[in-house]
């Protein structure tokens, strides 16, 4: 599967800007995974964990986010949040 561009913005500007196979985030209707080729979507986000990468990816990243807004189309995901912090990455878990 082709990667999708993922950009996360916080109050300081661009927090994250890389490509990955999937981003999974929580909307008011529940968790949603977005991959390359997705239909366009605009949604609010609720405070939750945000995952970049698949469940078994060695380099999966996990962030804790506050409320926010999501815009995604077939090639790019843009996420705007008030607050974000790194919870863990899978590599870090394996190195412990």
C-alpha cells in the first residue's frame, strides 16, 4: 500500500510531518483509520490516543491528543490539535 502524507499541527506550528501507511484517530463516532486513497473527510476529534502506523509496525507512534479537527483526502491527512504529547513509539518499547 502506498503511504499517505500525515501532518499534525499544534499551537506552535507543524508538530509532525511524515508519511506512513495509516493513521488511526478518534472522532465523536469512534476510532477511524485513514489510508492512502481515502474519501475526503472533515471531522472533529475528541481527546484520545492517536496512532501512526499499523498495530504490528515496528515504528508505530502513539500520541495523546486534546480535541481537534481532521481534514483528509486521498493523499494527505491534516490534523489540528490544541495539545499533543508523545506517549510511546514501538521501537522505544522494544528497546526497554
